[in-house]
C-alpha cells in the first residue's frame, strides 16, 4: 500500500468546523498527541476512532479548550479553541456521566440550560431528544447507566450547540440503545449540527460521514468508512483498521504493530 494512505491531510479547509495544524500535547514530557493536522467538516458526524489509550479523550479536551497544548493550533468554528465566544456554541459530553445524582433529570437539564439562558421549552426539547420524557421527574441516582448517559447528552444538547463533542457516548449501552442514539445523532447532523463522536468500537464507524483514525497519538488517516474498507482490504471495519495499523508499522519500522509493543490487549479492544 502506498504511503499516501497514511499521510496526514493538510487541514487547510477554511470551512471546517474544527481545523488543527501541528497539534502536539505532551504530558510529563511524553507525547500524547503527535503533530496532528486535519479538518472536521461542518454539519456532519465525524468519528474519532482508535484503541484505548490512543489519545481520543485528550484530543477532544483540546478541541473544547480544557487541555493545554504544547504546540500547534486549533480553531473551532473560526475561533481559537477555548475562546469565550465559543461558550454557548460547543457542547461536550464526557465519558463518565456528569450529572447531579440528587436532582431529577429535569432539574439537571434545567441547571445546565440556565448557564446558556435557556428556558423550559428548551429543557423539554432536550429531554425529548434523548427519549427520557417518562423519567423527567426521577432523580438520576435511580436511573440505569444507559439512562445516565442520556441525561448527560441532554445536558449537552440543551444549549443547542453548533458543535457537539461526545466522548464514547455509547459505551456500556445495549445494541438497541446504541442504535437509537446513532439515529438521533444523524437527525442532529441533518439539522446542521456538527458532531465529533469518539469510540473504540470499530463497527460504529459505519454511522459516520468522516473518520479520524488514531493510533498512539498519531493520525493514521482521515477518510470515509468506504475508504477504510478499501484501504484496509476488508469489509469488516475492525479488520480493516488492524490491517492499516500493520501496514503503517511495515512502512514505518519505528511504529510498533499490533502486539509488538506489549499493548495487544489495547488493540484487541477495537472489537465489539
């Protein structure tokens, strides 16, 4: 396979919702993200995919402006990441539910909505968008794990953000709930919202318009699901991704292949 399959895209897309150039993050002098350059198209679902420990959460934190970067730039909706002008335009759902257990679903969403000057109709719409109307008066401490994730999503949605950053929103959910959430994500994108969704479950790549594939803090490629299948020589997207990892290691001996760095367990997490 030609090296061009793994070259980082230029990122010179002025219309991108997120544009990075040379983004590098060091932690204790060790690289967590390595010279990332890419653009995320507006009004689409972009999947951020890779094994556990590949830097997905760090990248998302950098995009929303809560991660100190070592070098490079990030522009979000035309402004530097973390700019105060983005406060009401970017929604962020962390991997762990960020809600108050002693408050009801409605009270949690109302609290986050108040930060963005949103009223009762916006709160009700956000709760309906995640299918929790029947649980609106329940305290979140009494909800299931999947329902807690939906409350967190409603808290991110109530601001009606132009960019929604979701860190593994479907982790731990059963297949029916995952399918329902992805259907809702598609509806949001169709209405103009830009979504960046991270996952280590490669089968979820098929729901995205564009994919960013990370491996050990490096960007392997920015491509579509169809291109992933083609370049990875498999209709099974998990296998296609693993083939790309191996091809990258073959062309760059300094980059370990699956199992060659003692992290086979992490790479095997790119499974159902």
